[in-house]
């Protein structure tokens, strides 16, 4: 099943650029390994936080679920069920689409924690009959690191 693919990054050497020295290549490899490790830690941390959120709000989710977080009623792409689990549309090698249960870690990795919380908030606000939060209101309210010009 194909849930999503991240674009492969390919760096083309600049025309006329000198060959990379072994020292630079080693430092790049070390930095790449560190980035991969940080990515895994970020997914682990976000998974733990989302799992805790889903446990803490299980009663509400059971009452209003399932929540369509992406797509439409007729063509859901990501759904949070009343038990706090996720189903996501996928396509097999033959092009047949289906909704499959996925782990919280998979959802966090493919959708990103901030996007998931935004989608959950929007779905719950709609279930409560509240207006959607204006796009960017949270970031503007907190300000962006180093940006003292942000305002609501």
C-alpha cells in the first residue's frame, strides 16, 4: 500500500565545483545521521503527545467521532474514529483505493503534528458549532521566533 511519498532530495553538484574532500564528506555524513536521528526523536515525541491528547479527550471523540480530518464525506482521506484511531486512504499497486487503519506514528510522520492538531481543532470546532479559527491566528498570536512584527 502506498500512503504517501516524500520527495527524494537530490543535490546536483554545481558546475565547476571542486570535488568534495573526504573530511567534508565525513562531516556531511555525520550531519545527515544526526538529522535522521532528530527526525525519529521528533516523530516519537509527537506520537507520545498525540496519544496522550487522544486518551485525555477520548470521551469527546467517542461522542462526536468519527471526524473527517482530510477529504470529504464521500472521499475521506484521513479519519479520526471515536476510539482515537486513524484510518487513511491508500492506493495499492493496481490503483485500487481503500481506507486502512494506520498507527499514530504513521499519521504523525505523514501529516505532521501541527497540521494534525489544526485539523482536529477544526473538526471539533465544527462539531461544537463554532466558527473556524482564522488561518495563522495561533502563529500570529505567539509570534514567530525572531519576528516581533507578528500580530493578531
